[in-house]
């Protein structure tokens, strides 16, 4: 069952909508968007022609500015899809560390901590199972130049937006009970904060982001609810 839960959550993350729709304003050089999602300064995005841009400015749910190509950045703009991780702290760290030397190719991260608790339901129930999940939604951060407010504005907020997109996928899928509430914990510096003091990074990188705690409840496949 743990393997099934992990596979299902991976599919959920793989179905997040990574497209933002932008309208370019020639006077300001800004690309206005209703949703900036997890767009971040220093990250890349791809326009509908397959051209790669580097994001230099972001104002949440207002606009982005991209450089590196001629012409306007507008229309359907793709952000990098989340890099999926699952496993314990040790196994996830090993897999993530050896995956690629370039952080751009393996961030942002969605990591399912495999301490999965689930409840199975009987034959007469319309439910198949429910599971208490811990997902860490993380991206690289600048430990040299960022103050706490910078970590939260430039990394934590985009990762909260990514959490919103994950919840949308669940709520748009009739296999699952609609999620009405969930818990989010933010980290200005992931892996180095604890009430008792400092401890070693869980993943070998400087990261910020959030932890999502959620109960995912699945209907049985033949249920017509």
C-alpha cells in the first residue's frame, strides 16, 4: 500500500499546471500574469516557441520580467516542473545529490517523506484508503545575501503557490475526497532551524520552502459518488 500511495502522490505532483499566461507591456518591459505560480528570480522559463528566458523580476500574481531573448515574453509560459523525491531522509538525500550537478535541473523539489500512515476501509465503504502525508516543497536559496524576509518573499511564497497547485490537482480529481483544509509550515532555511538549535541539512543544499501536511482520502475505483 505504501508503494501505491507514493505512486499516486507522484502522479498528482506530475500533473500540476506549470503554465502561466502572460501579456507583455512594451512600455514597462513587464509580462503581466494573473498567476505567477512558482516563478522566481534567477530561474528559467520557456515560451511557446521553446525559447528559454531568465526571470529577473517577480511581483507575486502581478508580473514577471524575463531576459535572454529578443521580442516579447508572452502567451503560454512554462515554468520548470517540480523534481520528485520520495523516501527517508537518507535515501532521498542520496538520490537527489547524485541526480544532477546543476541545481536548476533538480529544483524546485517536492519530497514525500516515507513515514506514510494510512487507513484502509472495509468492503462496504465507498472509500478505499486515507493517508496522512508529509510533503516538503523546497527550492534553493541564497544564504549569503538573503535576510529572513528575503527567504520568505523570494522562496517560501513561490513554494506556497506550488502547494496551491498541488491541492488544485487533488480537488479536480474525482478519485479523491475534496481537500478542505491542510497544514503548511514554512522554513526560511530548511534543515538548519529547530527549537533546540542548529542541525545538519537534511538535503545537501541551501533550501527554503514549506512542509505540507495533508490527509489524502481516495474513493474506491468502482464508486460512482
